[in-house]
C-alpha cells in the first residue's frame, strides 16, 4: 500500500475505539489516538509520541479524577499579568497555572503544595539597535544605541507522573524600557531598579512590578517546598509568618522525637515549654556574636553529632535570619536565598 493509501486507511482510536477522521490521528508508540482523546491530556504533557496506549489510558483516568479537584478549587490568590496565571487555593493547599477561561470551564491540572519542587525565574531581554539616516543610508550611532524590552517567565518544577514543570509568562506585553538597559553591570536582571531617576518612568515601574511578582511567587513556593506533606489544609502558606509557625511546630515535633530516641545522658527534654540541654539549661537558639550556636543532639543529624542550630532549621525548611546579610528568609539548599551564604 502506498503513502496515499496509508493516509486514507481507516483507523480507530486505540483508547476510545472511535473512528479517526482524516488528519485527526495522533501517533502513539504502539497505536493511534484520536484528536478528541488527545485534547483531554494535560496541556503540560509533551511526551505523547513516546507514550504507549496503556500510559495514555492511565493519564486520561488521572485527568478525569482531576476534574473533581477543579470543581472544588477556590482560588484566593492570583499571581501574574499575562493570559496564564498562578492560582492558589490556601484553604485546600492546592495550586494551578492556567488562564481564566480554563479555570472556569476547562480542566487545568490541580496540584498539592507538596508537589512543588523548585521555582526558576527567567528574564528574556530583547535588544534592537537604533540607527540614523545619513545621505539616504541607515547607519549606526557611535557608540551604538539600543532599545530594550523584557519578558518575565516563571517555571515551577513539580512532582507529577505526566509532566515536570509548568512555565508561564508573568507579563502580558513586553515591557519596553527605551534606551535603559536593565541588565547593565552583568547582573541577571532579576532585581528592582533603585535609581531614583528611573522610578518616574512608567515602563520601569512595570519592570519592577514584574520583578516583585516573580520574587513573591518564588518565596511562596520555596515555603511550600519546606512544608511537611501532611500540613493541615487551611494554613495560609502565602504568608512567611504562617510558614514559619508551621515549620516551628514541625521542627519541635522532630526534636522531641529525636530526644526520645537519643542515648541516655545526651537527650534533650522539655521543661516548661523550653528545650533543655544536657546541663539542664535552656538551649540557646539563633546567633551569639553572629556565630551559630551548637546543639548536643540535632533532629536532622541521624548520627547524633553536633551541627549548627541554624543549619538544622535550614535543612527543615524553616524561616531563619541570615548571619551574613541579616535577611529573614527560607534557605534554599542550605544557603541564604538572598546572599547565598552557607548556613
């Protein structure tokens, strides 16, 4: 059978069994998929051609179950200025990235906070050279002059069996800053402009607004990453104070468990709500002279060896004060998320 013969050969969807119309076939690794079934897959899924019929059937079952999550989803926080936004339901500890239309009448993937793995912020700089006309010819200025515009992207990396990340643009239109380059000096561009002369420029303000949105999203998701998976729904995880309180409770429970399992004579114990050391004195937390205090037994160290209290908090995902830059933040990878100092 020739190429044209195969094109017009009758095919049926290996998932739903319906006849596939002309040009409606979506190839799978071991079969065929109709357009209607393909449209039901997650919009973040991009491995269709390398998926088997059974894998597609499993995903469609997941997508059908996801529809009930959409019905119960009640967003009370929204981040972004573009067509796609990050919607957060703090009453159920869930989030999604989609358009307004998809949230109201579609089937966007609804994920739990505990499925967030990291957040990347990206700025795309667009540069166009300005030229002048001399003797009817277009020539460059000396030195060259450029006009700049920027687009802002957030990528949320997630733990999901069908996709690894959700990338969306914060801004709706490219932010034009004219002749002002926002990445001068070699910085990555993801910082607010502190130049007083620039703050009066509305486009610079829009740039800074997008920066703030991205930073807020990353800070919130970093907090989610540090939370235990069984965090009670209803906790406002958009609030650093609420995150810190939840982590304090989780850390205290871990320390009490470690104390109960520690060798005799070395375990910490509770006395009037204070954590006590081997000498019977309340344990100090934080920094003395900007140096980390040591605890006899740390809940994050399975060997029972002494490690800095601040490092223990960092490992647990609690909000701490950086000893180098004094920023109060949730550490990332054991480092200050502001100055990247090792805690």
